[in-house]
C-alpha cells in the first residue's frame, strides 16, 4: 500500500512575509522578495541584490538569552515550526508526542555564526571563540532546536501558591511590593527595575512601560524595552495602585525620575529562593511570574489578543507558549454537539 502524507499545518518565514498569511498575501499581490542587501556590507560585491528575510526581530519570539544562542537559521526554523504546530491543532491531549518526530531539510545552516566566530578568532584569538560555535553552526541544529523546544516544561504558580509566597515576603517591603508588581502586572524584571514615579498614573490606574534596566560593566544602564511591542500601557487593579502609593511614601525624597526599586536581579532571585523555601511552594524562576500572570488571565477568560497586548507580545507567541492552558474549543464544540444531538433524540422519544 502506498504511504501518503497529509499536511495539517503550515508555517512560513520568507522574503515576502514572516508568517503564512503575509507570505500568501505577497504571492497574491505578486510581491517581489528581492531587494538591496542589508544584512552585510555588499559594497565590494558585484551582486548587490538578494532575497533576505525582512523585519525579523528575534526578541519578538525568544528571550534574549535564548536568542543569543540560536543562529538565524534556527530562529527561522523554530518560528515557522511554531506557526505550523499551532495550525495543525496538535496538543498533548490529542496526540502521543512520543510518536512525533522532527524532519527539517537544510542545505547548510549557521553561516552567520561561522563568519562571526571566524572573525573573532582572527581578531581576538581562539580563546574568545564562543563555546556555542559548533551547536549554533551545524546544519541539523534547526531540527534539533525544534525538537528540544517541545519538551520544555513551563513552570508557574497558581494564585493560591503566589499568595502563600507573598505572605512570607511581607517582612521586607521592597521585596513584597516588587513581587506584587511582577505577579499582578506581569511585567519583566528589567521593566520593574526601571520604573520611576513618573510611570504611574494613579488617577487612571495606568502604568507606562517604556524602558528596561540592566547592569552592564558595573554600571546601571537604562535601555529601551526589548521589542517595539514592549512599549505599552498597563491597567493596574486598585489594590496595586494603593500598595504602590504606600510604598512610594516610604521612600524619602523620591523624585519623579528616580528608580523606585533600587535592587538588582540577583537580589530578586535570592528573595525568590528564600520565599519559596519558607512558604513551602515549588521553586520557580522570577521570570516565571510572567507565566503565572498569563495563566491567571487565561483562567479568568481573557482573549489571546487582550493578553498579548498586556504582556507586550505578539498574539501568535502567546498562543504558542500557552496553548496547553487555554480551554480546548474543539472539545467544547464536540460536547455541545453531543448536547444538541441528545436533545433531538430525547424529543423524538417523548413524541412516541
């Protein structure tokens, strides 16, 4: 018997679109993906044109640490695979993932990494070559990274677990209020540590996110947020407004442009360890409080689009990362069809 292949999901990163919809629209509108070369200095080349992927920002799809460890070829493959995975409607509930494999055809990958690391070797010596050079440059890593990603466990706290943790953090006001902001507003660590009084509008319950804090070369550095979508306004619940006003009143001589949380990321990690141990809740990362916030919003019934706007993410990334937490619409449809069918059968029986 001839074996057949069924395509159940599509994903695309192409020179005419960074997802399936954009690519298909580009085809329909006869869009040309060939343009002037921008990714490298092509001034000495005879050919000045290429079909580059355009307007692709890896930080819209990956955390900074992960993006740094992925070659551009792997980034493309993983983003396209995420879209195809969502389109296919594959879940842990309807598919045995132990029987799922990954096949990626690749002529060559990692050229950007190879070029960059060769330049580092020549200019700075072999000791400065990244230990990730080989894992990032070999051609089969797109398939490997896709397969690895599927088995990452997402950790988060339920509301009850967070409240247990928060109770034991009240002995240190700066820690308590910092974690309150992280959990109930879902902001990133860097965004929290960059906050100033000028970012709060307690009249409209609005929090402005337009910068991020980093510690570089032993200096405090304020930078723009990680992506364009990260620039946003967040509505705060009334109790957070009250708590933050109380906290800022404790800070003597605080000015409008002064950081209100003059602590470090390592301090937050230490306090997370302390609070988890004392409260008896499972240990998660500080960043996982963002996952916890999303989980809370999903359970409250908010849409993917609304959650994505609040979190500063693309909606497709929210859907991909948290698909297993959303109620299954297919299951609800099937259950509703059962009800409709049973009502008809019951009506026929009562008429006999």
